[in-house]
C-alpha cells in the first residue's frame, strides 16, 4: 500500500472526503502521469455512474491544486489539464503538437540533487519543484526529419515559397 496516495494525502488535510471527491481522486490516481481536462474527468465520472456536475469537478480540482496535490498545466488547447502532483516532476512539452509527457525526477537524480544544493546555498527550503522542458516529441521530430530528407511524399507536393 502506498501511503503517498492522493486519497491519503487528501485525508491528511482534514477536509471531508465526500463520495464525488473520492471518485475524482481515485480517477486521477488511476490515470497518474496523464493530464486530464475537467471535462474529461467529468465525463469519466459520469460513465462510472458518479453524479457530479462540471462546476463541482472544477471546484474540487481547484481545491486539489490549492492544496498542492494536483498540478494544472495549460496545453496548447484553451482549457487546463490536471494531473497528480508528485513534487519532483518534469514536463516535456512538444512545441509542435503540444503533447505533454511527464517524467519523475527521483530524489537521487542529479537534477534533484543540484536543485536541492542550490536551494540550500540560498537557505531556501525546497518543498517541491517542477521542470518545464520544451522540444519536439519523437513523432514530430521524426516527421520533421523525414521532411528534411525529402522522403515524405507530402513534401514534394509543397512548392517552396519563392518571391
Ligand atoms: Zn503533469
Ligand atoms: Zn509533437
């Protein structure tokens, strides 16, 4: 049993774990590492037979964000997405398609150690950190590579812009 689970951490706040909150937390826990929009969470809960309206999904998510249990991330789409907060995580965001993947930077990793060292030097008490890294996802990088090499049939269709 993982003591670090979202529901355990929620109960530690002393707030009431109502049935809809419990269902929402369980869903986020199940889909750990993913980033779901409030609408996706709402429809997943409805599909499970949980009666909850969208505005209360938003309220619970905002509460979880305020408690530091969940983080919100703004993808290229207009709405925010929510994922379980771990304290030491990095997001790799593709600057082409906007896909975000999450990686965990464990306590023994060089990056975490370096940040902890820098924090100590400044007498800053580090509780959590998050790294946002931008680049190209595998798919987009590959697509770009094939375009550059002229192997992609679509690329021949496009005439280069000439003055
Ligand atoms: Zn995330
Ligand atoms: Zn991409």
